[in-house]
């Protein structure tokens, strides 16, 4: 099993816009559950504590490294990422590992 963890720091914006960005990203990414082969689970965390230096986290699990590679190029994932995440992100950190 492969874990795919992403931390995002959003570009500077007002709190209302940031809340909408987070809500939209969560909705669109979590909607991928059950639609991409090899994706076992996907969760987006948007309610970070004040002590955090990231605004959102993606916590996802895949059957294999090959399944993760397929997810990254899948049209549904690309549409969600390109439409609801990437335009609003200043910093992205990724950690992939096997469990």
C-alpha cells in the first residue's frame, strides 16, 4: 500500500476566498473516491489549527506505486487539481511512502 500525502500553502487571499478555495478543493478531490482504479481512500483536511504553517492536506492511499502514477495522470484528477487546487497554491510539499 502506498500513502500519498500533500501539504499546500495557499497564495495570500482574504479569509472568505480562502474558505471557498478549501471547500471547493475538498469537494472535488474527495469526489474522486471510487472513480480511479487503485485509489483506496482520499481525504482533504482544511481545518488546520492556528499552529500550522500549511492550509490544507491531502491524505490518500493507493494499492501500489503504479496506481499512484495512474492517478497522477488520470483526467479526473487533473481536472480537479488544475481547476480547484493548483491556481491557488503558493507552496506544495509531497511525501509518498509504502506502508
